[in-house]
């Protein structure tokens, strides 16, 4: 496959997103010699985290290192082309016979026609807008205890926000007993009772700002903390799936693309999804989803029978 250079090009698979899910998919597709274009906007959701926690064989590797290693492996596969860019639109195009086909447009004016599409663009994590929190996100502020709890074990962890406070305390106790709930508003009465019964220090004072090692309240009080647990609901980053009419599903932490099987098939024939966009929630699951969706996609190119 030649470079696109802004021209319309026919390929077998367009992979939207080139991080955990997209690179994993491209590896499998490229090894199966499926002509694949990966377009990646370069903003993996974990880019602010210094290290990936909980990934077998790569525990503690930085996201940047992992994705660079993935891209380097793809360089040896002639069927795969990686392109930096943003896919802004995907529309059904006339395929041969009953074959699906899709026309995709890139922000830089490039365009491509693909027989199959694999959506691996991840999700937007809605971090609370507490001043200073964005700067801590991925480091001292975290949502996934399985990813970052170990790094904050036995430290003072503040649970920020009233939502599901008692549940979060129960969960985080696996990593630290030194917990404090900063509800930043009113707690649900049953949570207030449960936290009191559990002896967990709690305040409903509005939080004005957070900074490394410190929480500042609206009344001027300050509290020293080592880490902050926050909830960050996930939502699609763009309307690519919605415009294709792809069915969605409720995930534990947001709304994502509904996949019909472990091979990432969506409700639109010819379109597959993997990674956070399809509810993965961590790097290991995103890598697995990308791999499986790639094999599902490949099968539909060559046979109607699932082997
Ligand atoms: C702060 C933070 C820390 C985390 N830490 C961990 C951890 O330690 N361990 C763990 O297992 N999990 C962790 N996670 C979760 C993990 O990062 C995600 O589950 C995983 O990255 C999902 O991979 P993905 O490939 O689906 O999406 P992403 O990694 O988000 O990658 C999607 C890629 O697609 C690109 N893209 C999106 N839309 C388009 C488009 N239209 N055109 C072109 N490109 C596009 C994006 O720019 C991005 O590069 C963390 C998440 C966050 C937010």
C-alpha cells in the first residue's frame, strides 16, 4: 500500500486509533497480510500516567514506551501503514455486491475507502473540574485502583466526591486503611451512616482546589493527602460510531459501543470495535480486544464461516 498523500486509497481495514487496542489489532491484521491503515491522533487516555499498572510482563512500563514498542513491531509488516491524524467522518460507501465498504475522511483532507473499519479510538474520561486535579490526573489522582492502587498502598488516600463513597472506601481498603472521604457536597444518608460506622473520617466541606500532597477547602482549611481517588465517567470521544448508527450499551462507567461477540462485531456489518470504546477499561483488555477484533474482521474478509 502506498502512502495516502491526501488521495483516495482502497484498503482492506481502517483502524481508527493506534494505542493499546488499535496497535494490537494492527499487529494481528498485518501478520495476516490484511492491507491496513492505522490512523492515530496520538492521545491515548493514559498518556498522563508515568507507568502502566497491572499489565502482565510490562507492569510499570510507561504508556509511551509500550506504544513505541508496538509501533516499532508494526514497521516490519508491509501490509500495515501508520498515519498520524484524526478520522473525522466515516460513511458507508458502495461495496462490491453485498460487501460493506466505508469512506473515511481525515482532518487533514486525506480520504480512504476501506472494506472494514475497526473503531479503537478509546474514550474521553470526564475528570471532575476541581482546580488542580487535571495536573494530578494519572499520577496522584487516579480512578482505577487496580491500575494505581499498588503505587499508593498504605498512603493517605482521599476519596474525592460523594458518589458511591462507602463503596469506594470498601474497595480502596485493599490498598490502604488510611482513607478520608472528601465529599465536596452532601453525602447520601446511607453512605454517611456507613462511613460513620466504619470510622472513616469524612467531610462535606466544598473543596476549592487540589495540589501535590494537599487539598484546599473553600473555608481556607487544608489537608495533607498522598493521593486522590476520583470517579471519571467515560463517554465517546467523537460521533463516528453514532453517525454510523452503531448500537451502544451501558458500561459500568459510561456508554460504549455494543459488541455482539468476543470478536468485536458491532451492529453495523463490516464495523468492529475494541478497547475502551467497547468497554475494555484497562490496557490488558484493550490489547486483547484489539487482537480478537482483528481476527474477527479478518475472518469476514475471507470466509463466512467462523472457525
Ligand atoms: C489516567 C489514566 C491512567 C490509566 N492507567 C492505567 C493503568 O495503569 N493500567 C491499565 O491497565 N489501564 C490504565 N488506564 C486505562 C487504559 O489507559 C485504557 O483502558 C486503554 O488505554 C484503552 O486503550 P484504547 O486503545 O482503547 O484507547 P486509548 O489508549 O485511549 O487510545 C485511543 C487512540 O485513538 C486515538 N483516536 C481517537 N479518536 C480518533 C480518531 N477519530 N482518529 C484517529 N485517532 C483517534 C487517540 O488519540 C488515541 O491515541 C488508565 C486510564 C487513564 C485515563
